[in-house]
C-alpha cells in the first residue's frame, strides 16, 4: 500500500472520529477486519467495541466484544436474523463503559442502532427512509430511468399492485419464465422465479407491491461503488472491480479474480456512475453502495438490484483496493458518513480507468460463505483450531498453518485459504446456519466458482473438509 496515502487516510479518519470510540453493530463480530488486520492495517478502524452475532478471534479481536453466540451457544437461521434483540441489554452495559458517545458503524441505520448509539452518539449510515426508497424493488426500474441508465442495461419489467395470472405475466414481459419480486428492500428472500403454477403459488404469498421482470439467464454479479462529495457541490464516483457471485445448496460468495468482457464492464461502470450521481442530486446520499447485475453468455449486462449500504461483500473487496496501493474504500465511506473531508483518493477518472483495465484481467480476492445443509440435524465443530489460515493435506483434511484474519494472509495459489468466522466447540449449529467464510487472494490460478450456481472442485473439497470438522450434537 502507498504509505503516504495510508497515513493521510488514517489521519483523516481520526479527525472524523474526533476522539469518539468506533463501535461496530454487525452479524460478524470481526467486521472491518479486512481494514484493521493484514498487510497494511489501519489501526483507527479496529473497533473499541464489537456488537455481533458471531464471535471474533485473534488477530481480529476488537477492544471489547459482545457476541450473541457466546451467550446462546447456538447458530441458526433464526439467530442470524434476530441476534440483535438478544444482545441489546448486554451491549448497553458495555457501551456505558466507553468514555465518550460512540460512532456506530453498521450495515444500515434503524431503530436498534440509534437506540444503542444513545444521546450524543452517531450512526454512520444513510437515512433509513432514503435507503428504503432506493432499495425498493418495485421502484428499481423507475430509479434506473431517472438516472439515465441506458435501455440496453435494463431488464424488461412491469410494476403491479396485485399479481394477475401466469399467462398475463408472461405476456407483459415477453418470457416464459418470469421473476416476481415483492416490495421492500433488496435481497433474495422476496424473489420468486416463476416457471409454472406451483411457483406462482409461492409468488402470490409475497406481499406487494411487486416488480415483475423478464427472466434473464446470466451470471449474477455485483460492483461496489463509492461516492465522495467533491467540496464544490458535486460528487466524485469511484467504481471498484466487479465480482461474479454464485449460490448453491451449501455456499454462496463473490469472486473478484475472474476477468470480465471489456464492453460489458464498461457499460456496468457507466451505469454505476449514473446511479451514484442521480442519488446524490436527488437525495444527497454518498458513500458505499452495491449495484447488482446479470452477465449473460453473450456478454450482455443487465442491472437487477441495488443495496445502498455497507455490508460484508464491499469489505472483502477492499483487499483488492489494497492490492493496487489504496486503503480500503471503507475509510472513505466512514468519513463521508461523518461529514468530513476525504483527500487521499486518486482522481476518479484515473481510478475508474485502472479499475476497468483490472476488471478484464485475472487476479483478486474471493469470499465463499459455507452453511450447514438442511439434510441433517444440529452439529458442532469439534476439530480444527478455530479461524485462521489452513490448507488441505494429501487426504483432503484441513491442516492448520497459522493465525490470520485478512484475505491476503492466505496464499491461495500455494494451496492456502483463510477460514473465518468458525464457531467454537460449544456452539450448536442448526441446519442453514453459517459455518465459516473461505477467503483468499489469487492471481487467477485458484477458481472458487465455475459458473452461476456451480462451485469449483477447489471449493467443493474445502467445504467437504469443513464438514469433516463436524459431529452430531447430542441433546443436553
């Protein structure tokens, strides 16, 4: 990393924090670890307090940790969705130990983070009402049109307050398979791909309003975008290298190492800039967001959604920013959320040109989240040495190498990988629970995915090895 840029970024973040303790409220207890660990750590981003669902580990330990699983000793889908309610009182007791009101870094603002911040505290996230509008599925096509996104990047769709029959849906968008998305914010749980009447039965159980879109056969992908006010009323827009995303039965993740076709990447960059500039003009919002898209076999790109918030995927992508000498975007995002100056970033045109060139080349970080399958009962991790850097031995068993917490700690092309967020042996994992995140940085020789919905043999071997750490959990 460029030492001068890192020093400036660190100094400006300290100015933005103004002596206030940084607190993370995030499912992952070691949130921001890609910024404060690894080859170029930024000390100001190591939280004074982490409030999360999963425990942290050395060398990614914050000053203090409140982790739901250390109290409930459970990982499950329900815990993943409701953990903050379970720790709010314990978190409040830790917050009063801080000598000043905190700055809370969280995926998105809401009632709980504001409650935790308390009088004088600050939640470093965009206004929840603005976010709800920007991420509303049924408004997505209107957003793209208002931003001036070219028609070639928009999927044919129609809004609906109530769903008509399947035949009418097919006529309205021109495809046999249609995608029904319910109102509310971006994500997969309110999306149904409808191919027949059985699927239609699931779609009508969603609560509207709806976005009904043509089905596009493509590889899901995403690009992280950073908007930084230029001090003169405008916005500088930085577009990171885009990723390919994959989901299968037991894992999902992002791969920034796979090359993109140049024309598709250029169109995606143009769309990202247009959306960022429109949101700044219309709502005055800046900082990090993610634009989701589909890349087709014919190398066309279509936009499919937006997540206007900081989350885990942009954190791991920060390892790619470090590879080209820049501090992670997260430093600039926090400064923007706190209303202070960001001077260390490169000229946006130069950065985006470099980013576009890099997008067509191999190499970068990857992240794969592994979950416990739904075909068994509760399990515990009873082997291994916890989170850290591993490799597979000649019998495809996990072999501990050393401590680690940053994707670059693992030399993927030499057979290493980082296992992050592993549960302790006293935690019971139920079907659907998160087991670990597999991370690394590759020059392109290590491929985590072979296509949309298809993991690579490497990923299959690693997930199978993680499975061998598990034993059936006996009832208490």
